[in-house]
C-alpha cells in the first residue's frame, strides 16, 4: 500500500501526523508495542472525557437514594471494585482519577514545553552570560531529586489545601518546574548546533531579524526530538502527580479523585488484608504510565534508524553503540549525568 | 561508609599530573574543579528553595497562623525575625548554612543537624540496600538481554524494565505487603526492626544508627536476621525502579561492546561465551553506569521519602513526611537543603570515581 507511494506524490495531512506517521512506518514487534500503547492511552482518555457517563457514582459521593454506601465493602455487583474506608466507590474514583491525571499531565507538559523551548532557544542562540547562568541553574535543578522540588513548589502554590482547579494547577506547575530543565537542555543543545549552520547565516545576510531566525528557522529545526521527550515526560508526570498525592499534596477527596491520595489511604487497609482499595488505583497508575511509555519508546525506536526494524532485510543488523533514550527523564540525555555536564563531550 | 573510603584517593591524584601529561588536563585539576562546582550547585538550590518558600509567606503563619490572635502572631514573627526585609533574612540564612546550621524545627524544636544524625543512618542504609538490589537485578539481566538481543527473553526483560519504571514505589510496596506479610506472613509489614530488637539495639554503646552494623556488633544472629528481614521489602520496592534503569543501560551498552572487534578476537581465541559477556563486554560498558549511578542515588533519595512513608521506615524521608503533614516548613526547608548538599557531594564522589576508572573523563 503505502510502501509503493512514490516520493513525489503528496501524502495526506493525517498520514503525516506524528503518531500516525510512525504507526505506518512500524512493523512487527515495534508496531505491536506502539499499538498496545496507543490503545491503553485511548482507554484512559475515554475514561477521562466520559467519566460522568462511565462512573456509576460521583468521586465524592457517599450515599444515594438507597442510603449511605457501606464502608470497606468487598467487590460485589453494586460496587464492582468495592468501597473505601470512607465509603467511596473505588471504581468511580478510579475513573474520575483518570480525568485528574490526564488534565494535570497535559497542562504540565504544555507549560513546560513552552517555557523550556523559549528559554532553550534564547539561551542557546543568544549565548552570553544569560546562557551560562541558565545552564548552571538548569543543571542544579536537574540533579536534584525531582520529587523534593515538586514538594517545595507544591507548598508554595497551594499551601497544601486546594480546590479542584487550584489542585490541578498546583500539581501541574510543580511538575513543570522539574521538566523545564529537560526541554531547556535539549533545545539549547540544538540551538547551539544550528546557529552555525549555513541557513542561519544566510538568513542573517539577507537581514532577517534575530527573533524571526530564532522562532522560525531555528525553532522548526530544533523540535525534532521533542515528541519523544514529551511522551516520556508525560509518564513521569503521572508518577510525580501520584507521588505528590501519596504524600498528601494531592487534591482532597471532595474536590476530585486522585490515585496517589487513594493509595495513601489504602496503606492501612492493606495491613488488614483489604486489597481492593489499593490495587485498582495502583493498577490504573501502572497501566497509564505503561501505555504512555510504550508510545514514547516506540517513537524513540522508530526515530532512530539504527533501532528501527525494517520491512525487508531484517536479518544481519549492524550492532551499534545505541543511543537509546532510557525511560524517564532521569537518564534522558543518555549516559552522562548533569553533574558531569562538561564531560559529555569527553566521553562521547 | 563508602563515602569515607572514596574521598581519600585524592592523595594519589597529587602525583597524577606527572604521568598524566600525555592525557591532557590532569586528574588533580579535574577533581579540584569538580569539587569547587559543588558550591554553586548547592548555593543555587538553597537559594531557590529559600525564595520559593518565602513566597508562601512565612513558616510561622503557615504552621500556627489560624490559632493565634494577630498581635500574638506579630510577636512571634518579630521574635523569629520574619518581619525584617527578605534580603536580610536571606543573608542570615546563608550565614547559618555556612556554619553548618540548617535551622531548628518549629514544631518540636529540634536542630536539623540532630535530625540528620538521628535518622540519616536509616536513610543511608535504605538507599544502600536499594542500590544493591538494583545492581543485582539490573546488571545480570541487562547482560542476558543484550546477549539474547531481539529474542523472546530480551522482549520479556524489556517489558519487565518498563513495568519497574511504571510502578510507583508505594504501589510496589503495597503489593509486597499484601502478598508477603498479610497473605503469606513471611515478612514483617514495616518498620526497621521488631520492638524487641529496637530496644536491644538502643542499648548498645555508641550506636551508629545503621541497624545492620549495630546488629553485627551485637554478634547476635537473631538480631541480624530480624534487621535483614525488615529490610527485604523496602529495599526491593525501592531498588526495582533503579534496577530497571540499570537493566536498560547495561543492555544498551553491552550490545555495543559485544559488537566490538576485541570481542570477536576473544571469541576466536576460544574464550567461553559466559566470560565473554560477563568480563570482556561488561567492563567497558560499566563506565556509563557508574556515572548514571550518581543520578540514580539522587533518585533513590527522592524515592526513599515514598518508601520510608510506605513502610514506616524511620529515616530522613519519613521525618520529612511527618513535618510536611505538620506544616512545619522550617523543618522541610532544612531537610531539603540538607539533601541538596548530600546530592551534590554524592555526585561529586561519583564523578571522581568515574574519572579514576575512565581516563577519557576530563574537563
């Protein structure tokens, strides 16, 4: 089908969209991984969007016309995943939790991409003392345990008590602070590389303004690897949100449903053998992270011609020292840590 | 413990430049520059945390604001000096830090340095166990995955690595607790030791706070066993995440070295496959792992907050969580600043080790 499409013919827009393009290009196991990831993500997206229709009860609902919900009831036909110690329906809270998780992750990723890309471009392209200061700050922040940083920011923004919108915003911004350095580093490195390219110089020669060069020419060429980091970061954002919730910085049970918060409450249940309050929100976290990571990993593999499985000539692959991006932004830049920032060139 | 041993090799570096002239940039110079870089890193983090926390307002209002009359509150604020300009407070704070004073908690009037001495050992112990589990899981499985590249064990291991990453440490902990202590009843639910053992360990002279060392000093097999049993689940929950990262890293790097010519040469000499992967291909692949380990130790410290809360393991992270829920932000700020120092120093040590092992790592 598509393999025979000659280069000259225009490919319809929908086939050039990021994920669709990779899906069409993939084959075998890699396509399987990508499809599984997309399906999982789709399930959670549907749960998030249609939560009011899917969940039998509200996330803060404790009773209906038949009276109060039982406490710590084991799964049965009325409460398919049981109820919590507070009398909330576990299934409903897991479904509503998808909405919280998806909103926070989208918000966090969008904010950090915008800030990270702008800072990276300015820093990398303009250079100078601003560049040096930003690099040192980004390295310091990057090396610090991200969760601790998120806690500090979360204290600042919400002071601990939060409404639905406030809680989602504060969680998203806390996560943003952790991610900005990652986008910053990637885009800055690209900008530094690109500014000595011929097309930038020729733009200068014809008198293009600096801002236009930066935000049109350099930006377009430096965002190549962003979708990969973006998906990998999305999965980390889910984990950070859950961790914040677990430590009590989530969104209260009456404001919204949050998986990490529910898991914290489930800890004491586990000691007495009540498994349903913790298992389902936990599995939800694992599955969503798994789905997003699978998509990210596949995109990563497909973007790298050395890792991409091809349709033909599958045997006899040349083994190369791979530059595979590891899961999680923690080691996202490859093999060298930020503490050794300047050693990267030496070991490369 | 390792910290003490690892800083001492700075001595040989003094002699290094003489023989290291051909390498360019001496090792001694590298270690010095890398050491000096600790200070800006710590300074930036501490400054960031200080100003962020002050944006909220002040710690006293945050912790007891609702319970005092405005005049009482004003009095408390004045006594603590929070009504002065923020720059003055900042300067004073930096001065305190320079003297090694990280502040005193609001709720129970403890010095942060005392908290470090009391609970630091527990966290160190946990992170150490976690690292061991991570290495035990990550390195052999990574080698196996690289050797059997693209065959079914490799696929399973890669999925396993993604799962370890996708599972939050508190959920892993909860599952472990359910299976091994509630249903099977073979491992203790939480804590660092049984009450009886805690008492016994409290009685020994000059306790280190690191239970395993203290237990070995008592020479009592039962106590050692009890301490180790309590460590199994927290260490596994914490170590698996990093283990997955190591697995992927070892796999990628060993895959690279397995294709190198010297491996083919060794194979043609008749070196058996086990040794080929385990020694020849692994050694050069370990260097990046040591570098990443520094980062991972920071991650483990962050993860230890969650692990310690899950298992009631009374270390720095557990205390941090306690102060967080008590809204004692002076304590939070102090512990976070302390952790910043620990992370920066750890990264320095790891980088120096990496430089000793790999002559290519230089400025």
